[in-house]
C-alpha cells in the first residue's frame, strides 16, 4: 500500500533573542520597561480624568448660583450678590489673540527653521540655533516686563499707521492712548511661541530624506525647488505639531498677557483699542480677591480653556493622522 507523503510543517523561526541570547519577549528588562510604560500611560489618563472631574464639579457649583448666561454674558461679577458672570469676552480675547500670534509666528518660524537647516553655513547655523534655544528658556514674566516697558511704548507709531491706511476697515482703527490691546498681546505671544515652533520645525526639516534632496539637485532643481518639493511635504506634519505646541502656550499664557493688556469686559471691533481679556489673565487677576462662588466661577472658565485645549490637540492629531506616511524612522 502506497503511503502518500505528508507535507512537512513549515519551519518556524525562533523567537528574537537579545544581546545576552535570551528571548526578548521574556527578558526581565523588557517586562520592567513594558510595565513602566503602561503604568505611565495609565497614570497620565487618571490624572487627566481627575482634573476633568474636579473642574466639572466646581463648575456645576458655580453655574447653580449664576444669574447670567455663562456662555453669552458680557459681565464678570462673580463676587456680587447675586453673582452674574459669563465667558463671552474671555473666549473672544483668548481665541483672537492666539490667532494673531499664530498668523505672525508660524511663517517666520518656518522661515528661520529652513534657513538654519538648509541655507545657512554651519558657522552661522550653529550659533543661531543656540540663540533660538535660549529664547525658548526665557521666563514668561521677563517677556511680560519687556512687553510693558519696551514693546507697548514703541507700538504707537505702528498703530497710527494702521489707522491712517487701514482704519476704514474698523478692525484696525485706533483711538489713541496706550496700545494695550489684543493686537499687542498677539504680537507678544508670537514672540514667545516663535522659539518653540522654530525648534521643532528645524529638527523635522533636518530629518528630510537626503537621497530625495540630492536626486532633485542632480536633476537641476534649485535650492528653493528642493525645499518646496522634498523638504516641506515631508515636514508638513511636524510643522503642524510644532504649531499646535505653540498654540497651546499662547492659549494658556498668563503673566505676560496680564502685564501688557488693559482688560475690560467689552468686545471692541477694533483690535488696536484697549479692551477684552483672556481666560488665563482673568484667573490670575481675580483669584486672590475672589470669594467661594468667585473661585468656582474662575474654575468654570478654566474648564472652558481645558476643553478648548483638548479640542485643539485633538484636531491636530486628526490632521497628522491623515499623513501616516510621515515617520521619523523613514529619514
């Protein structure tokens, strides 16, 4: 009787081994690292959840006593009897000043990052990169003092120029006085977030595939064409991430804004006239004198800022997820 040959089982590759010859999946070091990484992630989620629960609880207490509409009221009298407060002015000031900062800072930061990584000679790029790194380490209060003592007095001429040529728009009209406005805040925030966006963008641009750059140069492309076709598409996700980091600092900046802004619970059409406020500035200015309900009201505004920050970071993650081909390992 003929016996059909049975197919032999395919040989299985042995599990990967580490330098010591042990199975990498069972090495104590790997298990410890896995446990620490997992524990760190869980701890972070627990802390975030605890912050959200605390803010929500105190917000509900404040809203139960509020006699105004929390979202639309143009008043902040949380210590009055009865308390009346709303975040309309604070939300407007926070978002507008952050947008101004991003519009001014991101193009300049990307230009500086490209100059350092692809244009400047090494003897110029290295010290310039050090200077940018040092700017990122300057405390916020130093920026605030510089803004109040130097920036604000020197912006009058610029504001008058805006009023002369663009005042007809209403958005850039200027009534005189000290330029302690949301536009001033936006300029100061742009200077503050510039080092962050520049540093991250520079590191991303330096990881761009060198083979693609050299191939483009070999085909006769100019330096700008190489940057446009090879460097910028590769670093787009990194620039978005850097911009979101800068936006996070702009949204939550406190002392610098409180130093240069003349706050009021009034929304001006013109960005050059004093008025407005931000969440962080209002919390810093009013927390010390606030009563029980006043503190809860400030915490409620902090919850709104917390939610805005989460939404911004979530939107950034969605944008980056659309470009899954980006990976630092591909460099």
